[in-house]
């Protein structure tokens, strides 16, 4: 009896030390109960109106929610799966691009796209690229299709890790079947590769225009370079829009381009990319600390920052939905009608 009273009184149940933070009474008082399916269908304009009305409050609540849901740790796990999928994703890109260009052009254009990344990340991707290109030479017909299928399956691990992370960020419970889940991951990889190819084509076109008209004033060439960066940012926003729509379980949502979350995620990613690149180049002595592992550590850290930026953007979109949705618009999956 005394022992039971010492741990909370006879008949009381001791608190479970393994209860997730987002189920704690403190958390549930701070924000609404977690939705299972977001049934509300808002336009991008509605979401921007909601965001402008309380942008700072929504950002703070999104950051608090990211801490409650451990999005930082989830981003680290997703970064691991993504880095293990770099070679297959590069293989899909190289094999697809190789249908229209020779191996040297493929290597040159893909390397040019990743020059803005931290140096160690660019070196790591370049090494993987050399391996993939040398291994893909000589493949024709069914060999290319088989290699594409194998690479697509390997790259899908990165997509499924992001799908899982976005389910947590959107606070939804996934109900997709294994087949739908797998096909969605394949579609995300294919869409990502197409966007990468679009980025490569954009950069190559800008470089071609620069060589075609070298006598143009420096101001004009600077405008072309800025337009290239704007186009690449628009490609990233498009990728984020597709990922935020099809990554988490949102069966009734429509595709919305340039929502507050996608724009904020892109801006955060670009700023973090520049900041981390400067830090690694000028202050971070990873080579002295990690030796031969420095490139892997830098790549993992960069991927963790990148994934976390996009998960924060997804959390901001959730707050924008909550700020604009009418009462009852966000409903638990148990009471929601079947998806159509």
C-alpha cells in the first residue's frame, strides 16, 4: 500500500515516460488536436491571405509544432536515406539524359548544376557521377530499361523517407495501400529527375546564350544570370509544391503552386545553402576533425538542413490552413467519407 501511494496513490496510473511529446497535456493545450485528414480545399490566394494576417504567429507556431513532432530528428533520418539513394537517383538522371546527349555532355551539365552546393557535397556527387556514367556506358535497349528500373527502385527510398516525414509535418495518418505508396514514391522520383533535367537545361541554355552573345554589356549578362537563378528558384518551388501535395496523405487536396510554405521553404533552403557553403569554406574545418569522412559528414549535414527547411515550410502551410479553414473543415479520418 505504501509503495503504491509513494508512486501516485492507490489506484492511480503512473505516467508513461515513453509518451510522445506531442501527446502531452501541455502540448494539447497549446495547439489543436492533431488532424488525421485535412479535408479543406483552399486556393493559394486563400493561404496567402491567412499567412499575411498572422505571418509571425504562424511561423512561431510552425516552429513550435516542429519541435513537438521532432521534425529535426526526422529530417536527420530522411537525410540518411537520401544520401544512400544519391547513386540510384544520379543513375536515373544520367540514363534519362543519356538518351539525348553523350556521356561527356551529361557529366559536364550535371556538374555545372551542383556547383552552387557546398564544395564537399559537389565533390561527393561528382565522384558518384563519374562512377554512374562509367557504369552506364554501353547499355542499350532493354539494358537501359532494366538499369532504369533498378535505379528507380533504389531512389524510391529517398522519396518514401520524405513522404513519411511530410506525414508527420502535416500531422496526418497515412492510409495508402502498399501499391499506392510504392507507385507514389516512384512518381516522386521521376518528377524530381524531370525537374533536375529542367534545371540542367535552364543552366545550359543560359550558358549557351552567354557564349552566343559575348559582346553584350556586362549588365545584360548579369540580368541573364539573375533570370537563370529566378528560373531555378521557380523550379524548386514547383518541386516543393508537388512534394507537399503528393508526399503526405492528402486525398482531397488539389495541387497548389507557390503556397506560403513552399515559397518560405525555398527561401530558407537557398539561404541555408549559401550560409552553409560559406561556413564550410571559411570556418568549418571538417577535414581535420573527420578526415576521410569529412565529405560524408558535410553532405549529411547539408541534406539535414535542406530537409528540415522543407519540413518547416510544410508546417507553415499547416498553420495557414488552420488560420483560414472554417470550423469542422479539418476532420478526423474516422468520420471522413471515403476518398474519391
